[in-house]
């Protein structure tokens, strides 16, 4: 049981390595990251009704092995760096006009050179799996030792190093309130939310540093400014892509960052859409949506157990459990597809929000929900 | 010799020594707040991730190991006076600490 509980969280690490190999192998294999993402969407939908509780031994302790899980999470930093390097190498081959032909490197067959179509596949594969790196950036943001720094570096690979501070000091504190840019209010679609949440969290992180440095009597133009330093961490990616592909390389990096940040904000969007918290009330289970079908739980290292996570923010992911939080009833992959069509998502979530208003919300929270309804926004 | 072994495994926090003292054992790697809550001590808290400041307490003696930079939540004066966030503090030595508890182990309410 112990081996199984720990090994089941390896879906993303293994899939990321397969994606890297696919881009290296070239040809049609550059699309393998996209293919895996699509396949997992189908598996997630097929397993939507299977929900498991967190397994514990006779003493009530989790089967999770902290040392193993942390090694895996730290290992993902070089994996995501390698993902960018292999895409940059393909960009270099394309812009250099390398002839498309079979080649061998250290006994490994690959196709040298790349077509524009397969370069698009490589870029999309990289973007999707770089975006999934956020699940490690998120988990490690709650580790205040060296893990916090690794989280910053992982997020910097997507140009979003500000997330680590904003998530802890803003999202966890102001969840469900208008002061939290990562909470999507009723009526907003995922596309608008991506821009507003990203910009809002970055602004929060800037303001946080400005206040801290003012208290310390330091200039905001300082290496003590974590907002600035965070963006500096992203510069190696910028240099790598411009060096390898010029303007096309920059376009590819912008594409990778756009998709990966869209996935990040889609997770924020789904995690708390339309839920409301009176500012004077503490964060409770009812202020998050759970997505805990079996595939989502294992793939997203339990990030879908948002209800428990936001009340016990210090808890390792493998210890999180079903706490009776509001539940979408489907996994993140399936729900993500719905969010791409805003009208469909709002229809899906309407009955869930009506139920939340009736059975979970306080009087003050219902009053706020009613203000949305007066504006014609039911979901 | 015994003290040598104990030192690596756990430290002791004496809470509110001037009024109603409570003795708390804090295991290595656990935070002051977590140890207090596990022992049924009503330590004020809210977010448990170091962002709200509700678990703020005053270290009177001894040393803690901060897990984060407290300057995002505590003022420079608070930090200079010895205030820390219990949810982000491990113990480096036995300590004496002041905090306004909500309730104590054994209290009826």
C-alpha cells in the first residue's frame, strides 16, 4: 500500500519525461504532449465517479513518504528546464534550416530537423506540460524552507514567479473576497479571469515588497525586492529562446508562457468560482470547490482537495482528504473543457451555486450573492 | 547524556510563565502552533501559512528557527521586540513565550 500511495503521484513526472523524449525524437512524436493531455482528459472523464479517501495506517498516519515526494518535486525543476531546452534546440534546428533526416545520438534514434507543423506540436506540448508544473510550484510554495525557493524557480520558468508570494500572502488570506484576485466572481469567464488574476497577483506581490522595503527603509530598486528578483529568474528562458530562435523563439516562449499561465489561472478559476466569503469570517471548507475524482487526485497531486487545503494550508498534499466541501462531481480535465465554453460552464455551475447559496452560505454571504442576482448574474 | 538525545528530538515551550503557565513539548520539525493545537491548547490562529499574523506571540527567552521572513506580516518594531509567528516557528532551544490564549488544555470552555 505504501509503495502504491507514493507511486501513484508519478503520472506527471513520467508524462513530462515522455513529452521531452517525444520532442527530442522529432517528427510526429513532438505532438505526444498534446496527445497525452487529450488522453488524460478522456480518462479523467471516464473515472469521474470514482472518489477515494486519503489512505492511512492503523495509527492514523498517512502512507505518504515525505522524503520521496520532496525528491520528486525538486526533481521536477531540472525536468521543466530540460523541457525548455529541448524545445529551444528544435527552434534552433528549424531557424538554422537543418535538413530533416534520421539520426542517432548515443544509440538513440531521432529525426534531425523539424517541420513548422511539428514545431507547433513541440511548442504546444511544452506549453501544456510546463503549465502542469504549477502543481509543484503550488505545493512547494507552502514549504517555507528551500522548497519555497524551488517553487519560485519553477514558477519563473512560466514567467510567474510572483505567484509564490501572492498565493500565500493574498490568496490564502483573502480567499472568496474581492481582495483576492485569484477568486473568480460569478459571471466572469476563464479568459477574462486569466488576465485579471495574473495582473492582480503580480500587483499584490509588488505592493507587498514595496511595503516591506518601505518599513525597512530600503529602495524598491533593490535585490531585496522579491518581485523584481522573481522576474529576473525568468531571464534565462528569454535569453535561451531568443538565442535559439530569434523572433520565432520569442514567439514560441510567449506561446509557452501564455498557455501555462492560462492553465494556472484556470485552476484558480475552477477552485473557487462564484464562492463568497464575508471578510470577517474565517476561511472554511465551504469556500472552495473540491475536485477529487481518482484521476484528478493522482494527476494533480491532490490539489483538487481545495476545501481541506485552504483550512489546513500547512498540510502535505498526500495527507489531504475529503472534508465535505462543495464538490463539482467531475475532475479538473473534464471541468477545464467546460470552462473553455463559458456559457456551458455557467449552465453547469448554476445548480451547484444555487445549492451552495441554500445549504452552505451564511446570511451575509447570501446577501452578497443576491446582489449578483439583482444584476442578472445567477452563475 | 539524556538531555543530549532529548535536544535533538524535542524542545520545551513554557507558555505565559507570569500568569497561568502551560508546558508544551515541541517535536523537531513541528511548528510551535502545530504542537500547541495538537495538545489542545487554544492558540489563536487563522491561516496557518504565515500570512494573517493571528498567531503572533512574544518570545521572552530562547531561540526559534523561523520558516519564513516575518517582515511581510510583522512590523519592524514587533520583530525588534521579539514577536514571531507561531505557525512558522520551529524551536532551536527551550523557550519562554507570551501569547493571549483562547483556551487552555483542560478548560471547560
